[in-house]
């Protein structure tokens, strides 16, 4: 329980920020799922656009502070490995 006006304001700000961050993280996960669906379906037309979108969204999460840069780099690297594997298999 907040005892001062500034602490009450902090509680309000934290609730608002948590909601925004939750939305951003959910958005990143949605883009990852869309990429994985295109990967599973081996949809070679949609795959480049999906990969570009997910990479962009993950990097945006880093700049917004919801994801650590090394975590983002690791996730992008793993998605890129899957993307390259499917392209090699398709050729």
C-alpha cells in the first residue's frame, strides 16, 4: 500500500507500463507464431516477409526495453537457422 502521493503515482505508472509491455511481448510472440506457421507449411512465398517482420518486431522490442539485446539476437539467430534450413531443403 502506497503511503505518499509520489508512491501512489508510481503504482499507477507501473500498472500502465506493465500493460504496455505485456502488449508488446504478446505482439512479438504473435509474429513468431506467424513465422513458425509459414515455416511448418513450407510456404516459400510468405516466409521471407514473415521472417523480415518477426526480425523487425524483435528488434523493436529491444529498443522499447521489453527484451534484452542478447536474448533478441539469440532468438533471431535461431529463427534464421530454421529459415535457411527450409530454403536449402527446398532447393
